C-alpha cells in the first residue's frame, strides 16, 4: 500500500506541476524561461537542478523537472544534497574541492551491482580494474580506463570506480567535449557518505533518492543537469542560447552541414539558418533588411517569409506557419520542413540521432 501511495503521489506531482510540502508552495516560474530555451536548443524534456544560496556552501537542494503536456512539472519532493566542500565554481580547476557550476549533459550510469534494469540510461557494472583518471599529466585525463595492472605505475592520480559511494552513480559530463587539462575531472552524481559530509567536487544524495533519479532519467528525453547558486542560475538563463549540448544535425544529400548558429526546435518544429542549407540545394536566398523579409527562389517556386510573422507567401498564396521566422544570434532561422516540402525536397527526421535528412528526391 505504501508503494502504491508513493507512485500515485509522484504521478500527481508530475501532472499538476504545483507541489505543496507542509506550508511551502514551490513556484518554478523563474526557471521556466531557462528550461524552455534548453528544450528548444537541445530537445531536453528532463532537467535536474542542483542549487543553493551561497557560492561557498556545500549543502544544496536537488529538484527534478519534466516537460509534459501541461508544461514543466516537478516530479519529486526536493532532495537534500551535498557538493564540493568549497561550494560551486564557474571556473573550476583540478583539486579545488569545488563543484562545477553550469549546464551539463547527464552521462552513463554505473555501479557495483550488476543491475542495469534500475535505469533507462546506459549502465556499466564496475570492477576492480575500472578507474577514472585525474592525473593532469596523463593522456587519459578525465576518462574512464579499464586497466588490469598496477595503477600507480601508470598514473600519478586516479579514482577507483568500485567504491561504496559509487554503488550507484551517473556521470555529469563536465569538461568532456573538449577535455581541457586542469579544468577538473571525475565529476559524478552519486550516493553521499552522509548529509553533513561534503564531496571533492561531485554531487551526492541519499541512496533512496539516487535510485529515484536513476529510475526516472530517460536518455530519449535528452536530460540535462543544471548546477549553481540561485544567482548563477539567473545568469544562465541569459546565456542559455549558447548551450547546445544535444545538437541537431542536418544532412543534405548525405553530406553534413556545418552551422555557426545551431538549429533549434520550437513547438516541435525545427528552425535552421536558411542560407546554410538551401543555397547548397540550388536555391537563391536573399534578405531585405527594410522589410525584414527572406526570399527563397528555386526553379519556378518563390517563397517569402517576414521575421516574426506566422504566415508565408508561396507565389501569391498566403500559407500559415506553425512557428514564425526568428532572428537568433544574427541568423535568420526558418521552419525547415515547410520550406523543404514547398521546394519539392524530401525531408526525414531521425529523433534518436537528432538528425534531419534532406535530399533532392522528389516527394
């Protein structure tokens, strides 16, 4: 009965989006704009927030949010957590005993029990030969290495991965793409030693809460973890357009296109920089600054779209758009599928690969 009640409570929380604990009513409106930006740029529908009030505090709070038909909702009661003994840092360095502040992907899960069914994340069972390398002088820095020899003969410093605190854990993908030596390594989300015992830079919660999060996380929802003080989180909202952690790829006739401004998803529609794709497909693209209108001509088809408008002109015909043309970081972003299909191109979306395939094959 207790298990059933817990399940129903969690389901209620995830549907209503308003959570009441005692006299506290949690209002997440201040984070919604940040979550929406991350959903648009990364397709992320699950977000873990680790936050506290002061930069030097090692105690923190963990909250888990998911995007549903009713918007962003909080899926569990707030969880107590501990972080690095010297708090958060936006400029972490190796050995500073601080947890990195920022927005990161959630990586693979791992643990000592061979129980991959506890999570939808890729799960790796650790052995006595598994190490995470924090030796700045090593080419293995900030990577997982399986090594059967004497680790002291190979590295000056390393983390053993088969330990009590890592009974269940997942990787926080900090300083991994690219890896910058000295900026910090081995950042995990794991089980704490105790509610009053800090970490060396990881984030840790109770085993019960660790299992809740592992059971909830779904790689198909491009989960992210946001860490920092509340003032740091406010600044992240302003900078989040640049946090492309699950980039959308576009392949034209099997050739991948490079972008200086990455495609975004808005209201389930992919927006892309217009010139990057359609000029390569033989279309003529022009921009009129005075009317803020983009014109695309291919063969006998002429399409005109004005920035901010939810309609386009195909020849003389006015056609509604699901999402308007937008200007992002100086680039005109247009709804890909609408334009491609109006030009007679074949468009396919692979959600697992986050890749759009476009070719000249007639529809």
